C-alpha cells in the first residue's frame, strides 16, 4: 500500500488534532505513522508473560526498560502456571514475580523507568497499595517507578506499554502495547482455566476468573514512536498529583516524586517488516492546565476509529471489555445503516466485572442502550457473543481488538466507550500490512484495498480459538459471510446443548449468544446518571461535547 492508500485508512498529522505532541514531528512530510515494522499479536497473558520473562532476563547493563501501567502487582508470576502437557504447577514463586524480575534487571545495571497510575483507595477495590509497593521495590533496586496521578478527576492512566532498548544491539529492540496489565488475573492461556493469582470479580467467574486478552509485539521504527510516547509523559514537569493530601502521603511513604533525566533517545531501529503502524492515543481535556504534549487533550483513538469505520463494507470484528456508550457506537450504527452488506461481530464479557446491587446496573445500562442502537441499525447483521471455557465458566473478555474488512486492525488499551475515547490516558496501535493475503475473497471490502495478511491472520487466529477449530482449517473463515455464519452456528449449537441440560457430548466452540438482561424502570432511572458520572464520563472540551464530536 502506498502513502496515498495509507492515508485513506490512517490519520494524517493534521487529523490527529494535537499540535503539541512531538510524535508526528518524528516523521517527515506530515506522515503520522511508521513503515517497515513487524507487528505480532501475542494472544493470552501467559504467552506475553513468558516472553517478558525471557527478554527482560537477557537485558544487560546500559539497556533501557520503560513501562507504563494501570496496575502492577509485584508478586504476580511471569512464569507459566501450567506445564506444556496442561498440568498446573507452582513455578518459581519468588524468582518470576514481576517485581523480582524488574528489580534484578535494575540491579544488573539496566535503566528501569516506570509510570504506574497512583490509583484510588483500596477500599474502593482499586490498587493503591500494590502499585505503591511495586514502585518502592523498583526504587530500592536502583530503578525508578513513579506513581502518576496526572489525570482528570475520576480518571486513570490506562496505558499498558513496555519498551526494551539495547544500545549496540538494536536488532533486539522491541515494544509491547495492548490490553495486558502487569498484574494478577492476567496469566491465563488458551485453556482459560484462570490465573491462580486472581483478583476478586463477579461471582459468575469463580475463584480463578478465566481471562482473554491480547497484546501487540512490535519491532522496527515504531519502537521509537512508542518510546517517544513514554518520554512525553515522563518529562511532563507538572507534579505527579495536584492533591496536597496525596503529596503528604507520598512524602510519608518515602515515595520518589521527581523524574530523573532519561538517557538520550537512540536512533530508531531499522525497518524489518511489511507493517505500517500508527500510534493512537487518548488524553483528556485536563481541567485547570493540560498536558504540555496535549494541551487540549488528544482523541486520536476515537478519530482513528471514525475514519476506519467509514470505510467498512463487509465485516467489523470486535473484541471488547465494554462496548457501551451510544455516543461512541453511533459511528458503527451509521456504517451499518449506510451499507446493507456490512456485518458486525462482537465478543464481550457475559457479565460485568462487578455484580453489586448498585454497580451492576451502572455497568449494564450503557451496554444495553448501545447494543439496542446497533441492533436497530443492523438487525440480524449484528451478532454479539460471550465466551465460556469448556467447563462452562464465563471467560472475562479484556481484549481490545478491532479488525475491519481484513484491512485495518487495532490492538490497544482502549475500550469502545466514552471513557476510553475521551477521559483516561489510552494507547493503541493501528496496523496496515503492505503484504496482501491472496486467499479468496481477495478484496472483502470491494474498495480495492485487498485483504491484508496481518488483519486477516489476527481475525482467523482469534476466531479459530473461539470456535475450537484447528488453525489449519481456518481458511474457510476468510470469507466474512462464512465467518459470521460459523459464529452463529457454533453459538446456537452450544446454547441448545445448555438448554437441553448439557446431555451428550459438548459441542465444539466457546461462544454463547449475548442477551442483555432486563433492567426495571427504577433501576434504569437510578443507574443512568451514575453511569455517565462514574462509569463512562466524558473528557472532551465543552465545544466538542455539544456537537458530539471528537
């Protein structure tokens, strides 16, 4: 795909709408992406953690390790919980803990720098203590991990980024971005039996909630772009928190509150693949003084989706933790109304992560409203599914993946809701592959873009897992219509088996049709304002809110 073709799918620097960032100035000619990369999806936390354990263990003095995270649990093990034959084992508890791995790297002379969201109080089921503990351990080992509360009120830093640079060995440079935090519950694999080191969730998920997630491994020039994303936040001169009380508590705990200088950024790694990658972000319109790199906020994730969805003609495939907010899903609804051949398949959690009397309706109301809008627009061309493992336990879908017409693909920390598109800090990567996938249909969207290898392989890999198909048989799913029908047939068979009392062999597949629960009128009335205020707030400037623009 040439530059003109890329600009039909990807944002130009002007379209990003953030003149304060240095990210796009790294590329000449108004281009807002990097070419010649190798992008590789890493499906499941167990695969990602095992890769981190190996790569961080190989780093040596003078190498650079940068990370951002929403939550960090120092005792969460990076080693797999299961042997290759499927048996569970305890592994090396101390040696593979995230804190221990990062601390050993710092002790070897690796330059370790981290930014973790400070979090709200633990009594509200947040991670203040764990995040502070991780920062303290890294600090004592000679690294630096700051607790960053430079967010909009009620917001958080939700980016999950890790950059590994190797001066003198640039061929080893790699970055990871996506949905997987360095914390409990994430170390699950394709069997979806859950992480023994689990966080408390809704009762439906059991003691060890099964967890589905995706990260993106990136090599090539885009590593420099992602390092620049970290540096912008690290070099922000604003205090880590505006709250005098938080500053006093930080002082009482002996926290490091001042970022030390980073070594100069090394030249970008050489091109090594066929993938063009665009780094997309959300930063809010931060009240009473914005970020120096995004004074009016940045909503390039929202803008990237809006531009790509307008080109959708055949199939939008989504995996998302939330999929709510009518103001966000309206772009999908408009595409469904405009193009009668367009289908939408979404895989979401069966149950929100919290099931309290007050919290459950707050989380459900946005999803119910959004899905009703999608179904009004697309009718039976909209199919929404939940996942379960082979024991019948729901799988919590934490992945944030979108594939459009097997051309444009996105993996990130951002969910499809107003909070992720406007309010919290988020980080995603859109990938366009210059390598075509020639299997029929060669051009699903019919716009001349052709099916692209990365996007199609990502969709097929995820689909084969959900359908219990051997990847070698996944070629039958290349056709978007056949894939849409295969999901429907598999989910119907499994639903029928459950309705029949689970008698006889369990049908293959893990998909269940998602049917939103009913909420009473009083519950809707009470839940709606709480949803907008607490669950899915709006971080846009007032002028954009009035027009529902991003």
